[in-house]
């Protein structure tokens, strides 16, 4: 059960805050993204607390006109888990489970001061638990919420108004165990080839939010999956679970990048629905620390505050580089119902495809689609 305490980075186990424990790889993270109605401007941010590494880090990344610019920041945690600021980046809980403020004080040409207001109560996703042989790789809880953004952002001299009438996005809070900081120096015996197939598509439609995610093994069997529909204003537990979810991904030839995709589900009455996703732009998740070679989550950056700007050109980066596999496509979403009616929305199609996946025809670590 989610409580107001789950907004704060004070978890000690993959359970909600009422339970306690410890693990070297324990983390507690905020994630945010936001986008204009046409998908031409996109931002994302992350802040992670790593109690047993005594590190807190954060990043804000803005994508516009094919250029992605990031401010990374890290400092010692000093055992103060409630101090949710890192250099120029801060997160403030305005109203638990509803409103959150994200700030980047102007740093090397980038700035952001925005407030997120949830469209409905957050959903709690099924607990993610995954082992590699006998070793725990992931064991975590995550809550997710779609919402509207208000405020301003600045990129290299241009100030952009973030209007809640046209800016939407997603935030999540996750906590538990996953690989962080310096990788374990002792390898697994016998060695097991890496495999991870992940899709996450939080989508904003005019009066509701659609959530879908799936983790599949190499054979294409789902080990964590959920499809939910949440009407605006829904209270706790007010989401509608959708049945028989299936995502058909069509890949750009020779790559593992989604070219188009279709989600098929059935509503509680058993009627079929589809949602077609078409990319509008690519955001590299390394821009907020995911698989970044230097600014990976939990990496020790020194005993003082460290801040750095880095720029990327997502359209010119090699898709098969490990650091570029994890992306969010900004997507147009078109829903079609059984009566022929439908609606259009916008969201993100997050993907991380590594190793074999039989339904896609992937046999090696990084072979592309036929």
C-alpha cells in the first residue's frame, strides 16, 4: 500500500517505508519527464539517493531541435536522506502523491523551474524481482503518475514557458535493489550472457492516462507486465486493469530501435482496443545517468559537489553502443476502440533491448533486426 511517506527518499527495502532492511545496492530515486504538446521540446530528470554508498546524484536533460543538453551533479550524501538537493538541482514535495517541484538553477546555460501536478492518484506497479543465477539483480517497488507541468525552462539563452494546458509528462518513484555505483568485481560463475528486454509506455490522452510496461526473457516470456487505464481524478485503486496486453514492435532495419509499435489490449468487458505508437524524437537515457560511462547512478565523483554539462546529438549516436541502448522515444499515440471511435495522445516509449529475444529474432547481444 502506498502512503505519503513513500514520496520521500527514506526507504530501506523494496517494500513501502513501513518495512526496514539493508543492501549495498539499495537506492531510492525520483524520475521525471515532460514534453510540449507537439513533442518538439522534451526534458527529463533523475535524482538518486544511495544510502550505503553515501552518495546522492542528480541530472536534468533538455532535448530541443535534435540537441540534448544535460547538467550532471553529485555530492556526498552525508547520511542526510531528506536533503533532496545536489548542487543546482533540487526536488521539493509540495503535496505528497500529487504535486512536486523540480528546479535547476541556471548552470552553464541551462535552467528549469517547473511544478508537476498529478492527473490522478499514482499507480503501484507489480514488484520487480529478477535474479541472475543465484544473485539478485533487481528487487524494487515503483509508483508512476502522469500529470501536467507548469513553469519555465531555459536552454542557451532561450526561455520557454511550460504551460499546464499543453505540457504533460510522467514521474515515478522507485526504491529497492538494482546495480548501482561500481560494478561487482567478482563475476558470476558460470558466466551468464546479458539479457534484458524492457518496454515502458506512459501515455497522456485528453481525459485519461494509459500505462503499459513489460519485461521479457530471451524466449519472450513476460516476467513483469501490467496495462492500466486511469481516468483523470481517480482515487487510490481507481485504475482499470486491461487484459491480454501484447506489444508488437516493428524495428528499424538493422537496428533494435522501435520504428513503430502497436499495443493490443482488452477492456474489462472483453472488447479489443489498440494503441499505435509513432516516434517524434529520441532522448538518450544516458543523459540522466542510465548506463552513462562516467555519470552512472551512484558513481563516486569525489568528496565535494561536482557539476558538469554534457551535450549529445541523439540522431548521430550509434544505436549499438551500450550507453545508447536505453532510450525514450517521444511518441504520438493513436487509440482505436471496438466501436471505431478513438483519440490521440502523446507519451514516451522507453526501450532497453539487450541480448537474445526470440520473438524479435535477436540471437546475440547486439544483433539488429532483419
